C-alpha cells in the first residue's frame, strides 16, 4: 500500500512539474489590421446549389510575427460578396523574412445565379471573381 502511495505522489509531483514548466515562447497579439489579398484560387467557376467549394486566398506577410487572423465576409446583396483579410502582429522576437500564407473560405450557395466576389487587394483595388451556381 505504501509503495502504491509513493507511486501516486511521484506521478502527481511529475505532473505538477511539467505543468509549471510552460513554454515561455508565448507571444501576445499586439494588433490586428487589414492585409491585402494578393491572389485568389477558385477551383470551379460553375457549381451546384447547396454544394460546398473552398475558395483559397493568398497574402504576403512581412515577418514571422504576422499571420492570418480572419476574414470580413460581407453579403453586399443576394449574389455579391466582399471579402477583406485581416492579420495579427505579435510582440515577440521573430525573423523579418516575408512569407506567403494561404487561407480559405468555404462557399455554399443557397440559390442559383452568378455570384460576384470582390477580394480586397489594397487601397481601392479589388480582385473580382465570378461563380455560376446552377
């Protein structure tokens, strides 16, 4: 019985040691801001209603302290969408080399028609893509 208690306390102590030795490399998000979408890849320009298609976007980040945060996906009308990408910036030490990030939106149309997507490309510039839904 005493041996079982010793093993139990050893396991408990080991668990506390591992939990208390957290990774100190955790970086705090300092800011969120727009990032231009450099290019868009749509696999099929024609699809069926209620089906699902992934639309990939690509953006260039200026350092390893930046990464994808999320999209602002706005229904401008029943068949028009505006998409803006956002990045986060952390406060930790990181390399200053650029990298391209790929992200995706899953599009599942609920009605037929020609959908127009506008992806923010910086300033007043937009990348326009169309998908026909049958």
